[in-house]
């Protein structure tokens, strides 16, 4: 195509004409002092893990490129990424390679047992308001995990043992906390002498990935654009890792590479980088994330005191509606910080009526008791959240107040 031909001409000019590089406003990033230099595109948990592993275990100097601007703080709570990880035995294959990382994880997370049950258990709030809210269901593995969490010396010993993570014990941790502890480990790594360095560059958008050669050796170039001043830079490396998510720009560049561009790379096939989808029980489910305040009250049956929510517990709030397009269950996953906002998940079929709602105010009204406006309930403040949950159980609308709605994300498997 014409677009592909133009792209090919630009790539050829970039590789073979340094004068063209300068004329195009591109500067060559400083070369690594070692023959092994890696570019990691994406500064989330996967990118941080890749950078730390390459620098610590494989003798690579690493440049980590992140699209988010330097003014943003990836270590702070971001409502658009308000989800939690359950770092199970597979995830701990990474964390246990770095004792300090695993120790930080144990200290800042909520241990879990079978099926991700938190140490505080799971409280299932029934839809019937006359039914008592039951005590949380406990997990034997979670209880054992809590012992490890409370015993710092044991946690550190376990972290440094190098043994495979035991059983199904995992750790619930918010995304921003996981980023924080991994970034701290990178800073500690860079503070040591005689180690390969990890250079973190914010506000760098990956535009293209192209092949090149250095001293007769196959290399890869990443063209990045600075989000602040629009300048472009050419990064040359012996390895490029695309850790930039499902809509990876690295993957897109490789999947749409012009024919014969990568001929010198044995086994390179552009089609191998096309996104693949498989059918699973979770196929086509959709998820929406709401935010609820910490320590809100859940009304109990008449004569019983309300339940004050605890950060370390999992809650499932059932709605009285049971239709396939109207039933809701709000899921609150555990958080080590009892004062943190509770990220609340709604997972439904794609044809659920909740997906007809287009904005936050409409979502609030959808969940409010009948006859109460969003403005009225908002003015009542946090204390009215309990009455909102009570209305959910009584069937007066879906009724959850004092919440904000974030953009829904479709779950693709």
C-alpha cells in the first residue's frame, strides 16, 4: 500500500542516512557501555519486572520507556487503574528471586488462601434485608498466610529461602502499591556499585520498532517521541521487550512490518505478532469499576448492629433483582490500607442493562433508591452509604450511594 511504501522509505532513511536522522529531528540515544543493551517499552509491573530481571540476572543495561508524562506518579492511586493483583505462586517465582521485593510484598498486602480468599474471609451480603448478614467465611490457607504476614522474620526467611511458593497462598495488592515496591527495588539496585543500570524515561511514546545492525550484529531500534516537547529519539538495543499492554505498540509495529524488512532475523514472521483470542468461560464478560469509601456501613437485619467494612475482608453485595439483564453483585477485594478507597467490581454479561448507562451521574441514579435524586443523596455524604446498601437489599432500585464510576473495560480472553 502507499502508506506501507512511505513507511519503508522512512525506515531506510533512518537506518542508512545519519544526515536524514538529524534533518528529521531525531537524536541517537547514548550508547550502552556494554554490548548488551535492552529497551523495555512500558513502565507498569510487567515492564519493571522485565527491567529488573534483565539487569540483575542477564547483564543488560536497560532503558525503560513509559508513555505517562513525568508529572504523573505511577506509585499513587489512579482511579482509571483501580484494580488489584493476586500474586499467587506463579507471581512469586519473580518476587522470591529478589528477597527485598518479596519482603515488601508481604508487608504491604493481604495474604489469601484458596480461590483468593483473604485472611479476613469473604462476607456475602444477601439481598433479603430481613436476613442476617453472616459471619465471613474463612480459609485455612488464608489463616496460615496471615501468620506469615504478621511474623516479619518468618516472612523474610521465607522470601530469602529460594523455595517454591507453598500451596495456593497468594497476596492481594493494589496495582499502584505493586508498582511502588518494584520501583523501590530498582532504585536500590541502581544504588549499588558495579551493576547494570536501569534508566527510566517518562513521557516517551513508542512510534516504531525497526531492525538495524551494529558492528555486523543484528540490533533493534525504537523510535520514541517525547510527550512534552515533541522531540524524537532513536534508541538502539540488542533486545526490545514490549510490556505495553494488550494494545501494545511494539506488537503492532512488528505485526505490520513491511515485507522483507526483517529478513536477516531468522524465523521472524509478522503474523506471529497478531493478537490472538481464545474462547473461555470468561469470554465476552465485561467489568466496570466503581469506587466506595473506606469503612462504610452495611445495614443488618432489624435489631442487629450494622456491619462496618474492613479493608482486609472481601465483600459480595447481592441485589434483589435476579433477571439475567438486571442482577448485580458488587465485589470488593481486600486492601491492606484500611483507609483506602474500595475499588468495587461489577462483572456481567455484555447485554446487561448496566451497559446502557453512559456516564457517572446516570450510574449513580441507576443505583439509588427510588424517589431519591443523586444531588439529594450526595449532599447527605458518606454516612448515607449504609442506607444506600440497605436499599439495594430491599429492592428499591439497585441503590448504592456515594460512588463514582470509571470507564468500563471489556474482558477479552
